[in-house]
């Protein structure tokens, strides 16, 4: 299939709607992002990249980082990870505290904030320098160095009262082993990584290659782990909109409040769309529209 004309057309159709939605405003670095930007990029399993719009502009990957930290934790911790983290959709906003008390400090899944903080705790235990290990893994996957945005990381820490509460709450149930500040430092930094659509499409291509590294073919995660990552993206990757995403798009997706969404067509390609304007569930409004158009025009969906 020829993908370039399809994504060119999606970018052209959505040009009229650039600026729709509300840019995340909880930290200045996100609030000042130009809402009129839109990018789309895809990477096929055999490494061909197509891009349109602002596909080379770096943006804050935010919760898309939860995908990389989970892959790394699967690699280092294996199945023991699931003693501390569930695999069910939460049906609640990504930063919700309510379920955590009923469920004794065990987060519903690794893609809500509580779950990602629990994953970060496992990584702090498993890696002597988890921040550097995570950054190196993401850089290796996309074939270019990537970096933390220290301004974003500092703002996340200064305003992350809910995340601080979630971490302390889990610690009170004995579900966090490490110093809460150390765990949150990793979490806030992973959220701050800046990447473009092209870089993210490349970096997530292991998910459409049964876990094989997009550039050197080495094992990033096993085939079974890659399948599980895709399953978790489908059921939990877009928070309380996961049902709507499955209904309208039918692909495993992971979103972030920076306006990026990564989607995977297993065994075919990985895709990243970005537009900073969000809907009320914290997912990119035009990003979701673009993915819906892509699935409709290509017939690619897991269903
Ligand atoms: N940094 C944000 C937070 O921790 C990430 C949330 C997101 O992208 N959904 O709340």
C-alpha cells in the first residue's frame, strides 16, 4: 500500500481544523505550545518512513513514555511486574486516586499515572541509573539521541501534587519500595522527553515487529511481551477513552497530554500523530480524528 498520499491527504483535510481542542495548561512549557500544529508519521515494519505536516517538530511525549518504561520493565523484571500492577482498564481519568484505595495500592494498569509510577519504582530497583537507561533505550530505538527537557521535568515536579499523592499512597500500602522522590524524579523526567512524530514512529516500530529492534533486529521485548504491550495499549492506552478509540479506530494506541498519539498496526506499521489541542479526556482531538481517517482509508485495524 502507498501510504504517503494517504497521510498527505489526512494532513490536508485536517489543516482547516488546526487549533481545535485545548492545549494542556498545567505547566507553562506546554501552555505556550502553538495549538495550530499538526504532524503525522509512519514507519513500516521494514523501516520505510512517510511523514506529513509538522512531523519533525519535537514535542513533549508525556504519557507516551509509559510505553517505553513498561517495555524496559518487562525486560528487566519479567512477569514479577504483575504482582504490583493490574491489566484492567480503569474507566477513570489518568490521574485519578479513587480506585487505588479500594484496590490496596495496586494500580489498575501500567498506563494510568499510578501504574506508571509503580513501573518507575520497579525500574529504580532494577537499574543503577534508570533515567539514563530509559533515555538510551529510546534513543537506540529511534536511531538518534533524545533528551529530557529539564524545564518540563522541573515544572512537572513543582506542580505534580497528584502524582506525589499517588506515589505516597502506594508507598503507604507497601507497594513502592524505593524513596518516593527518586521514583517520581524518574517519572517526571520520562514525561519530559521531547521527540518528533518521525522519531516516535521509528521508536515504536518494535511493536509492529514482534518486539524486534527497528534498526538492528535485536530483541527489545519478546514476541509475547510485544503482544501484551499492544493489548494493554488497546484496552488502557488512552485512559477512559479507550473504548471510544477501539470503537472508532481499532488499533492499539498510547496518548500523552503533549498531544501525541502513537498507534500500532501489528505486523505492519507504527504511526504517530501530534496536535497539541486535547479533548476532555486528555487525548489529542485532531490526533484521534487523523487516526480514525487513517483506519477508514486503509482498512487497517486489528478487527
Ligand atoms: N505529566 C503528566 C502527568 O503526570 C502526564 C499525563 C499524560 O500525558 N496523560 O499527569
